[in-house]
C-alpha cells in the first residue's frame, strides 16, 4: 500500500507507516508518548516522541505522529486501499443466505435487477460486508455504508463473469 507521508506532530496518533493496519500503535500528547503494549514490560513509559522513535524496539519501524485531521486522511486512504479498491468476491448461494440470515440487514433492496443487502455488524466504523445477487451469481465485498460509491454495482457482476 502506498500512502502519502504525513506531517510530523508531537501530539496525536502514533503509527508505524510500514505495518499500519488501521490501528495506531499508541498516542502522544504534548510530546509524550503513552505506554504501549510492546514496551510496557520494560517500563518504558512517558517517553518523548524523539525517545520513542529512537527506542531499540522501534528501529524496524517508520514512526509518524499525526494530528486528528492527518490521521483521518491517512486512515481514509488506508480503508480505500485495503477494502474499497478491492474487487467483489464470488461466493456461493449458501454463503449468501448464511450472511442474510446472520442478523437483520442494515439495508437491503433491488437495483437494476441486482438484489443486495448490507450486513448490520460493522468491521469498524461504517465499514460493513455487502452481499449481492444477480442472475445466479453471488458477490460480497467490504463497503462503506455511508458511501454508496463503494458498493457493489451491476458492473461488478460483468467483471466477475469475465474472471
């Protein structure tokens, strides 16, 4: 994943740009980094941002500290790359029905002959699993239920038939 390099801050979210998976390592406030799980056993608490970056356990990391706005932008780029840019996956009818029966749908409907539903349980925030069916083909994909542009479209079924 290629994400733009954030600006450096002394308060905000502390992330490893090499292994970012949507969750920050920890937080920094007024140039002090709070204790992290991987460093707590060594009692390395309340390090400055510079000390945290220089700490031996972080030599393999590319640490950045982002304020709220920068982190939101970075996280949105991560979600786009990790979930929304990925093509829908073909699933079986049984899997489709299993997902439909798991819990009440957050939303369901029909669009241009495609039957779809959004699962109510989010992965995180507004990211949910969408399942759709068209002409006996069943697809699933992670989408943002607040952003219909990320949803499965009838075009996805044409792409799935080509594969």
